[in-house]
C-alpha cells in the first residue's frame, strides 16, 4: 500500500512539473487582471547614483510574493519605449499583475524585476520633443548607466544571484532594441534576452550577433516577438532571418496586433515563463509565426 501511495505521489509531482513547464502561445482571458484571492508582490521606487549621467536616477523594482532577504533571486531588467519612462510598464502593462498571477499558478520562478528609465540624460522625463537628438542619444548612453551604475546598485541593495545565467533583459519598442543591443552585446552579463516589437534603434543582425557559434553557447534564450500589423515588424524579421540562416536557436513569435500593450503584455506573459529554467531549444519552433502572418516578407 505504501508503495502504491509513493508511486501515485511521484506521478502527481511529475504531472505538476509538466503543467508548470507548459507555456500557452497566448495569455488566457484574465491573465492581466488582478486577482484578490492570491498573494501579491511589491513594487518599490528606488533611487541610485548614476556616475554615467552625473545625477540621481529612479527605477521601479518588483519582488514576487514571499520575497525574503534570506534568499537570493535572479533579475529581469524590463525596459520601456521611447515615449515612456520607468513607469510606462506599470501604467500600460500591469506587469506586477501578470507576474503575480503566474506566480500563483506556479508558472514562473521567483524573481526580481527592475523597470528603469532607459533615457540616460539629466532631464530624463518623456516631455517636449522626445525625438530630439540628445534624448534619443540617452537611450544609447543607458547601456553604460545600466552596466556600471544600476546593476551594481541592485546587486548591492537586493539579495540577487549575480552570475549571467541569472540575469535577463527584455523590453518593448525602443526598449526592445536596447535589450537586443545591450543583451547580445554583453553576453558575459546576460544569458536571457528578449525584444518585443523592437524599434529602429536595433542594430543590424550581423552587428548584434557577429559570432553565431559563440551566441549559441552563451544564450539560454533569445526571444523576438511582434504584432503582425506593426509597422516596425521588419526590424524583428531581419534579426530572425539572420538567426535562422546561422542556426542560432531563438523564439520568433508573431501575433495579431499592432504596436501596443496588447502585444507587449502577451510577450511578457510568455517570456517570463521561460526565464531561469532549463530550456529545450528543440521546442522553440512551437512558439513561432502564426498562420495568418506567413505572408509577411
């Protein structure tokens, strides 16, 4: 009898693991709606000294339910678009709701999510002419602010795992381009890289991945997603085409939609379930172009 119970328990646990690893190709209804009957994470506003910019800068930090300083956590750096700031994801994408819900379902690893201001200039608000050259340049300068100032601050302030395998970067639009540029350009710092509807700031693919064989060895997951009606789709597609040609495993996922939070929320919902877990690269082609987008050239 004890043997039967033990076997049943083992099968039950295996089923739980399989369920936890199953990732939907689209967020189910209500995935981004707050649930009152579950535990909720916390969002803090932090200030850090930026030697790169020469000022004090702000970021938001999400910690999952059950966060404890006695544990150490992997970190996702989640970047905004050209018209936003550190609060854009919070206002438009409710990442804390999406992640709380996934955590309650056992579908994501406990993690810290940092939402910084990716416009690394002294006046980093999204006001006036957001396309002004100095403001656009701030998004490039943010690479140094991120690597030299923000990441060291987060790792000093929060109980984090500090190796590259436990550090991810992803973002939307301008932040998607930044994530691909900074993540793929610093594979000694990031093993998980994601771009949602990446903007024209995305570097040419042969610059992003000059050594495909090295990228294959170092990347845990490279995620590229976009709406099929997005006018910026070509920037994602050209990266995908190059990666495909050079046999670099990645997700290239297109879904119905434009350049908006419907697409970006779904991107976060799906990507977050992969993070900081073993990834079967042979299964990545299951998360790929929808039938109605096969016409895209």
